[in-house]
């Protein structure tokens, strides 16, 4: 039981340290594609359903 409590404490401290690091870095969290702002047009509609930049959908021969 002691090892379990130590493990939970270590994980909680690690998550808290990561959260503090994000807060103090003062940057926006972005998705893997650069954020949702890059994925919509001026009307808020998605520009490309495949998740790539506009004009690149359907160019992959594996799709």
C-alpha cells in the first residue's frame, strides 16, 4: 500500500509540475496540426476533411 501511495504522489507531482510549466511558458497549447484556427475558412467550415492543408487532400496515393 505504501508503494501505491508513493506512486500516486509522484504522478501527481509530475502532472502539477507540467501544468505549472505550461502556465509560466505563456504559450498557447496547439494541436498536432497547428491548432484548429488553421483548419477552417472565414465562415468556420473545415477547409479539408482529411486534416491536411488545403489542396493536399486526395494527393496521397495510399488514400
